[in-house]
C-alpha cells in the first residue's frame, strides 16, 4: 500500500512529468552532491573558499528578486474568508488556471521530494511539510532553513497529516507566476519564481499564511516576529517577541550585541523572522522558532550593525544577488571597510566605484544555518519554547510614532498592532518608502480575513492569565532635516531595558492619550550623542498630529466591515476622547 505521501508524489509527477524523482534525505553527502551539480550548471558560483568555506553565490533571474504580493493568492471557498487583505481566487478556478502551468513543467528536470519539519524536531508544536520542487537551489536552501530530510520523513511516517507544497520555477516569467494557498486543504502551489518567500515554501507560505489559518482554528498565534532573550546583570532572562515588517530590523534586533556601555547584559537569539506562540498551562504565551536558518537582508549588514550574523555567514552560506570582489568575496552596500574599486555586480556585470547603480541588489540575501550564530540561545530548540513577557510592534516611520510606548492593556495592545503602518521596503516588488498599513507586520502573510485575525488576537489574550505586555517601538523617527534621531542597532538595548523595567514593574511611566510613555529619565542615554532635546523629539506625542491620524485608522478598519471586532472600534473612540481632553 503506498503511503499518502507516495500517492501525492505520484499524482504530482503525473501532472508535472519530471525526468527523475529524487527523495531528499537531508544528508551532508546529498548537500555536497547537489552543490557540485549546481556549480557545474552555473546555478551556484564558488566564493573564495579560504575566506568563505562552503559559501556560494547564486544569481537569480533579474525579474525574480523579491516577493511578489500581487501574484500571491489565498484560495478559500468563500472570498470573505480570505478578506480584503488578500488576493483571492476560487479554488477550482485557481487549480484549473495554474494547473495548466504545472502541466509538464518538470519535463527534463528532476523533482526533489523535500520533507521538512517546521519547529524543533521533537516539539509537539512542530509541523511536517513536504515540498516538491524542480529547483536544486530550493532543495539545498530548505536544508538550511528547516529540519529537512530523514528526520522529517521519520516524524511523518505513513501519516496523511502534512502540508503539501508543489513548486516549479516554471519559466520564471512574472506573467506566469502564481503563489497559491489553499488553507482548507493545507496545500500550496507556487510556480514561476525561485525567490525565497515565493519558493522556500516552509517559510512564509507554510509557517505564516497556512500557519496563521491553522493557528486560528487551534487557538494559537503564527506571527512575523523575532524572538530574543535578554539576560540582565542579575542573571534573569526575559523573552521578547517583536513584529517588524520585512526589512525593518528583525534580524538585527534578534542578534543585538550590547554596546560596552551596557555592562552585564546579554542578548540571546531564539528566532529572527517567525514565531509560533501557544498559550501554556501556566497562562503565559510560549514561543518556538519554526525555522532552522536565517534568510536575511545583506545590504546594511556589517560588524557594527550585526556582528553576530557577520560571523554566522562566514561558512556554509548561500548568498543570493550580492556582488563579488575580484578577491572572490561577497560584497554589498554598507559592508565594513572601504568599498572595492571594482566588483562584479548582482547581475554579473562589471561594476566600479563610479557606477551609479548598486553593486548588490537592495534585497540581496544570505541563507545561513541558525546553529552557526554565536548568540543562539541555549533554549532555541527547547520543544516547549520560551515564555514571552513582552511583544513589540515596530514600523519604519519618519514621524508621529515615538521611540517606544506601552499599551494600557491587551486589547489596547491589539489596537496598537492593528493600526501599525510602515514605509515599504525592497523585500517586496513595488514602490519603496511609501507608508502603508501593515497590521502586526502581517499584511502580506495573514492567510485569512484580517478582521477575523484581530478578533482571534483578542480571544487569545482573554485566555491568558499572564499575557505579555504590548509595546510599540520606532527606531526610524527623523528630524525635520531627515536624519535618524535614534542611533539604533546595539543601542536599541536601552529601549529594551525600559521594556524590561516595565514588564517587571520596576519603573513608572507617563500616562498619555496614546499609551504609557517613558519619563525622560526612563531611557538611559548616557554616553550617546542624543541630547535632551533629541530625546524629547523622540518621545514627543503631538496631540494634533495624532487627532489627524485617527480618521485614517478608522478608514482602514472600515474595509473589514462586519468582520471588524467592535472592541477595536471602541479603542478608536477611546483614543479620540483622550486626545480631546
Ligand atoms: P525580513 O527578513 O525582510 O523580514 O527583514 P528584517 O525585519 O529581519 O530586517 P533586517 O533586520 O534585515 O533589517 C533590514 C534593514 O533595516 C537594514 O537596512 C538595516 O540596516 C535596517 N535597520 C535594522 N535595525 C535598524 C535600526 O535600529 N536603526 C536603523 N536606522 N536601521 C535599522
Ligand atoms: C520577508 O520578506 O519578510 C522575508 C524574506 O523574511 S522572504 O522569506 O522572502 O519573505
Ligand atoms: Mn520576514
């Protein structure tokens, strides 16, 4: 009797007609073999193996360098269940239309059967998925990003309970590119792209879009959040989860290195992109990182902004769309030291210091194993997860939003997350720098109607006797001259210290219409180039500006019609009232 997996592989092979089928075991030997084949075919290029052992460069198709939100669909039977936050196609229509693109798509190619686990191998919160792909780059990347191969097929056994993901790079033409989610069947179909979030199906497609859908059914949260532990000088470790939109600072914050001025503090990384959080028997929220690797933004990464990841990516890393120096080492804008006089840019073209174009693509990335990160928490693979004491929501906002403030309670905190907006970045195709609503940093990743998602957040909070405290942060507030007011990166620990103090009831706060703000003495700026005036600007709450912002929030909520929970409307009204008084 064939297993459910064997039957499904067979069905997909009938449709896509691969030349061979390779069942991935996730072994080192297999990784070496696939790498060698990709070096031979030109899919990978060797970097300087003395300086970057086991590191390779991949150049993607120039039209396939970021997530494509307009080609991403949630295919629920009812349109309203996908909500105005998602593109929608009826499942039958989607299967007919995109089935035609899959038909014969793997002719002359190998189909890799990639079983994977999202989450620590033995955790009851973890889930098995299987991705069928015709891209060896995807197969080896999945080995870095997930627990891939035999561990996963062993956990699956002959069970039918796994997320099915069918992926083909197709012809890479954006006109024939679709990223489809069928949450009712726990099924993913992705064709026409080899890019991370579109093609490594365990990540955004499974862990977030299908994950959020399952989380609502089962009473937990699947979120676009980093997870970190802060050990203070007394030896106490407090865990924080933080949602920032794509390319807004999760990886950097997750690996923060305390500056020398912050003696006795240590930050432990648990995750840097996704958190699965379950209510525990103790009434707290417990988080696991479903991933095993980092798919991080390269530009701007250096020994000052993120020394831990710079150390992580020196071995066993695939760089995608970065530039290469004549010395064979990777290069991107914002790397340490003076830029090279010449390089080969991300498209393989000669580049010099005089070039007006970027050497690396603004969304160039590294794929690297988490276990290589020197800051990895000893708890990062704990099957029970870590208990979360604080949740941060942070966007990229030049104005209005203070450096940090705290919600009055869970419901108000959900309102703070729901009204988040942020400037768009190069992580998705489209305009960069445009402020858009991005509730909980989940706009591109919530696999169902966002009105229902807000209601789910409220419900989860009600079930927690010891819920995390909720905060908003903004590292990106600017002076009228367009300069960042806050130094950011390692110095963000000073803000986290205020968060910790609030969580542990160790510091007071000013009650303002928008929430609890730090007193000026609450943020330690000793030794920083941040004047009293600048700190005042960072923490300023301009009642008039806030009053002007509320209609936009209401207009956004209006989109969700009767799916919008009344509690968040009440929060709007309460905010307006507080602003008037
Ligand atoms: P995804 O992987 O797309 O989800 O992104 P991410 O949220 O992990 O973003 P990441 O940490 O890679 O940060 C991306 C960009 O934000 C880089 O250009 C960083 O230099 C910049 N950045 C991160 N932290 C800070 C900060 O504290 N201050 C400032 N000004 N910029 C920051
Ligand atoms: C993001 O865009 O938020 C990422 C990169 O983390 S990707 O996996 O491509 O979505
Ligand atoms: Mn992300």
